[in-house]
C-alpha cells in the first residue's frame, strides 16, 4: 500500500508538471501567433505640411497615436504623380530634408509603420516645396548720403548703387515728411508693405495684388515687404532695425521665375 500510494503521488506530480508545461507552451504560442497575425497597419499620417528653407525643406505632421507605432518613412518625388522613393525614417513628427537645390520643386509623402513591420498608405496631402536662398542682417544706406550702398539686388544677393539698372529696391529719407521710404529701383518692379510680422517666415506666398501704385512704401520696423522684381521673381524682406541713415533687413528670394512660394507651404 505504501509503494502504491507513492506511485500515485508521483504520477499526479508528473501530470501537474505536464499540464503546466502545456499551458506555458500555449501561452508562448499565443504570443507568437499574436505577433505573427498582426497585419493591421497604422493609420495614414495626417496634416503633412512643409516649411521652405535655403537648400532645405522641413516637413511636419500630426503624430499618430497607435501604441505599437515604430516610426515614419519619408518619401520624395520630382513630380506630383511620379514615383516616390524613400529618403529617410524618423520616430519624430518632423523631418528635415537638406542638401537640396534652390529653385527646384520637390514633392513629399510619408507613411507610418509599426513594430510588426506593417506600413500605412502614403499620406493623402499633395505637398510640394521649392527651396530658395535667404539672408540676414543686411544693411543699406540712405541714397542721398551713400548712393553706392543704398540699393539691393536679389539675384546677386548683394548691395548695389541705388541707380544701378538692375537694382530691385533702394532706401531713402524724405526731408519734407521726415519719413524713411523704400523705392522700387526699376520702372516695372512692384513692391508692397505686407504689415507687421513676428518673423520672415510668416509670409507664405507672394500675393498677386495690393502693390503700391507709386512704387514707394514707408519703412517701418517689424514690417515685411513683398516684391515682384522686374525680371519676374518674387522676394520678401523684413525690416529688423532702422538707424539714422541706414536700415537692416532679412530677406528671401525665389530663384524659380514666376514661382510665388517664399515661406511655409501649407500643403501645396
């Protein structure tokens, strides 16, 4: 009887251990199956938009909320309906594409992917951007005092004389009104005061109307000015400081003729 009882207890222990092993195996198998069976891709990223820079484009979007989100893939194309190829990945909600050619238009789309390798469709927005050169803390002088240093030529990114035939705009002081003005330096150039902006990048696209009828605008610190140059380029500049005989400004110039894109592009 004692031997029989011992054998029964031993058999019960073996059965319990076997059941535990089977249960553990089922749990592990269920976990593997769950990972292997995860074929649900993340949602398509929303709100993709771009910010134009000098030889670079900053892409930003709304972050996805999936718990298993691993990151985003960035795609670029030279055409809106062309082939998009991957240029990078990130786990952030922004991406800087740099080393680009100013004046060339680039098209972008992004996808989201999870840890199981599932990838969403391309973002729906048609987002394009055309990088353009920009500059900061340029200084020109009153044309009645320093005429050779009073004008600005966007295409050369340089100061020129106010009466240079290729001058885009120049700066001067009116003794009668005691006011500083910008003057279009070419008869067919257009200029307008776009009002106060906290930064140069607040201006998205150059407008098609609202130009000064006289080709003259008052100089006001903090205001941004738009130009349609005599050779069919759009540009902008923002006054950062006004001195006794000079003015300082930041600028951006679109080298692609007729392209009004100058700053943040909200979707194309």
